[in-house]
């Protein structure tokens, strides 16, 4: 199936933001060819040539024509050397890139040279005349016209809390599941997506190791799974750490230490150039023969190019292998990083359930740019058990100013933390300041839709503060910080 390259250099713009949708008809094509199909063209083929310059990474072809006289034009594309696909009359826009293509078309490199659109004309009435127009768009360098031309509306254009899982694998890397006969086999992507859909999630990121092979499948599946956003991702696996990248526009070379990727900064620059955001995976896990590079060991990390940390991986919520302490330590160093979670599922039927934990993001829309922007902003919490209804909203108010999770606040002498908590009756609030729970400030939640206020003085809050919810068995909800600037 086939992921979209998005306008902000994200590849699955299957659901680009409303602004992109509003402007897509105004995207200027790189090539426009106009002509006429006449009655004499019935049951013939016609080539519409166009030149592709060097450096193009995606091509989108759009066809419009006059159908009033029952003229029919089928559509296909050839590159300078070979057939790239045929859609007949099924699509009026098709796209081709190295990582993905419209169903019926072949992804692969985009060679420079003479391409052509192939018309087939199964019907044109005698003496008829039908005007047509072919527009061709390129993604080249910083110009992403081909992506903008295929940008579709968000699945949901309303702002709100959206629940998702940001880490999983399938047959395109090391995912497996039982076949119809009960044998362990590489698990096809559709099984993973079906399981995620059944769990009631709003979005998932499929993050196979070091490959973009699944992007093509994601494009094919997304129109059918039209209630759940499919985000293209990659788990970039190096010998000294794993990182998920969300929404890359192209393959990112993971081979740190080779001439093309001499060091980690070069890898990070490549991730940024691909339009992706970067999240450090299971950073506190041990690294060795069982899982080489699972812990984050890179001492030259440019944290300004890191968006998030996987604070919870699967069921590792607290303890030696949990990422929570690693994340808190980076926050204490002054890094502004969003804490997220991911199931790291490798078998949709296995014990590591998709959606546990769930990352809950307040986003402007259910779209790739909407979710990634929401993660960047940091108004995010982690539901460690992957429920469908638990809620943690937090704001800090001081001197008439208000900041929600992920924002910065310059305080007066006193501050008030305002909380809204749902579906956690009987659990207790923990107020966290610079990674430590503040004694005496937590309280038991006495309803399924609770609102609380907690007062703090300036000295307690300087740096960053957050709120967690703890049940009898451990942490249920983990909040992101509000940054308190006392300078």
C-alpha cells in the first residue's frame, strides 16, 4: 500500500491538515499539457511526454477531461526505461516515489529523462471532441508540489485528544504471528493494522527497522481503515541506540560509521532533512548480545533535534529498564522533550498488546501533521494500561498566565496546578517537580470526572512540574511537564 509524502515533508499525507487541503487546488504544476481527444481516437493509445529533471523524489500526475460526450480515457505512466503502472479510469491523480506509489503503480527510483503518460481511449463517440489537461507535479529539494497535490483532508478535523500507539513491527522487519495452520510466520501488515483498529485507537505509527518497505502497504490500507490514521515511521537501529522517526519523506541511511553517515550528527541531520521527528526508544534498556544497541549510548546526541523520548516501552513503566528516569534526567538538564509510549509489538496476537501503553495527544486534527505537531508541542500524556477513557489534563496558572503541558510559564510567588482526571477513581495524584514526587501534595481521586487544584510556591516549581496518577499496582497515567522559568 503506499504512504504519502506530505507537505511538511511527511510521507503519508493521506490526511494533511485543513490548510493544505484548502490550498491544494492552487498548487502550481511543474508541467501542464493540454489537448483534445476526438472521435477518431477511439480504441487507440496516445503518449503524453514530459521531462523529469534530476533530483526529483516524487511525481504526481493529475488528469482532467470533458466527459460530457461519454469519452473515456484510461491512464498509465512509463518512465524512460520501463512501465510504472496502469490505473485505467480508477484514479484521476496518481503518485510515484521510491518508497510508495498509488495502487496499480510501482514504487522505485525516479530517473531523470523523458517520461510519458499513456492514454488508452476505450470510447470516443464519432465526431466528438473532448478537451483534456494533464498536470505533473514534482517533489524536488524543498519544493513538495507532488505531495501537496495529493494531500487529502484529515480523518477528523476537530481539535481534541487522540489516542495512539507509536511503536510496532510487522513482516517488513521482525514481526511474526501464527498462520492459518498455526505456524509462526512473518506477520503481514494488515494483521497488525486490524488488531490496532479493534483496540479502538485513533492512530498508529508502524515503525519497522531501517526500512520503508511498509510505506507502500500503508498507502493501500489507509483508505479502508478510514477511522484510524496510519503514520509511516521507521525504527532507525544503530549499534549504540534505537530511535523512532515519524513521517519521513524518504529512506534514511542508518549505517552510522560509513562514509555516507560518518557520525550521529550526520544521521540526525538526515532525519531532519527527511521531514521526520525523532524519538529515542527504550533508552534505559541494557545493550548487549540479547539486544545490541537497545539502550541509548550516544554521547554526542544533538538534543535540539530530538522531539521525544519513549518513557514507557510495553509494560516497562517503572524500574531499571523503564525510560521514565532517563527522560526525567534529560528534562533536568534543560532539554524540552515530550514523553511518549509505545507497545513495541512484534505479534498482534501476542502478550505485548497493541495500544499498551497508549500515547494520548492533543492535536488540531487527526492527520500526520496534526499528530506530529501535537507531539512537538508536548500536550501529551501516557495511559500505561491502554484504556479508552482515562484522561489527564493539566494546566499551571500564575499571575493571570496559564500554561498547559509542553508550554513555558514565568511564575509569580505562587502557582496553582489545575487538573482534570477521568476514569481513575480511587487512584492518587502525584505532583512531580524536577523528577521527584512532592510529599503531601498528592490526593485521592474521588470521582470518575474529577477536577482538582494544587497550590505550589515558586521555589517548589522552578524548572519543571508535571502530574502523574498512581493506582495500587503502579502508575496509570504519566503527564508531560509545564516548564517553569524562574530566571
